[in-house]
C-alpha cells in the first residue's frame, strides 16, 4: 500500500514504548521481598493473592482504569492477610512498586530517534492508553520523552478502557483528526490495532517480537524495531 504523510501518529504506551512486563516483574518482586523480609509473608502466598485480586478487581471494576490500580491490589492483599493496621504499609508498598518500576523502564531502541524524526516532520504525536493519567504521564517523563509527545489520552478521563471506542473518539476530538489522517502504533491487535482501524481508519503498525507470521486484515505493517519506522517515515519524502 502507498503511504501518505499522517497528520498525527498515535501510540499505545505500555509494551509499545518499553517493556511493561519486565519493569512490572522486577517491581512486584521488590514488593514481595519487602513483605517477606519485614513481615514474614510467604512469597508464594503473596503471588497467589496478587493473581486472585487481579482477577477479582478486573471483574468488579470491569473495563475501567481503576481495574489496573496497583494500590487497590496491595490493599486487598493486605486484607486477605488479615494485616492490621495497614494504612501506612499499603502506601509504602505502592510507593516502592512505582519507584522500582520507573527506575526499570528503558525505552525500546531507536524509539526516541523515531519520535524526534516525527517532530521534525511536523507530525503531531499522541498516546492513547489504559490506566490512570498521572501514572502514565510519569512514565513518559521517566522514559525521557516529554518533549516528543504532544498529547496523552487516558482511559481514566473517558471512563472506559480500550478497546472501547471512547478513548479513540476522544483522541480524534483532541487532535482535531478526521478519519484516515493518522497512523496507529501499538503492540495489541485487540486493544490498539483493530479499534484504531475501525474507528479512526488509521494506517496501523503492530509492534511485535513474535517470529510467527501474523496475518490480520486490520494490520497494515508489523515491525520489531523502531529503526523500521524511521525508514518508513524517511521514505515518505
């Protein structure tokens, strides 16, 4: 397909700009060790309760930003452990998790260079993401990308997570986009690529490290390095 210069490039954030899975695993391990070392909480029990509350809160809060709230997970785990009083320790666990998480975040190779190319091409950049806005803003800061991202739209502000249409409609409104004026870059077919294609009629780029051949009518391009995106952009002329 022949590409045209977009008015805006819209990005997912987690596992699209950096490895959420790696940062989360390290941060959660620190929380687990704190409870084990200071209070004798068995690490396997902690993991069991974390997984249970992850499922329970997503069921209760359903498709909302709060369904991902780590503070709520830790609060509910402490309640399962019959831990009282727990006000201070709940805050400490949440603060520890995010301190470690932010420190472990590393932008994917060539991402910043690509974003700088995008800015030099006079293309607007936006992020549409699930979770609370303040945490997602801090992620952008800790990735060192605050000067490269023009807008961030969170599921918190529209009341429902992707793949619902509302975050994408809000993005179009905020960036003054018509259909077929944007590219969408994300790692999730379900949450990024399919809704962007159907709602915004975006040209879609799936970020993936999978070696399997991924075929889907909603995917225009697959890539595993932002060096590819730099080449695509430069070839626009």
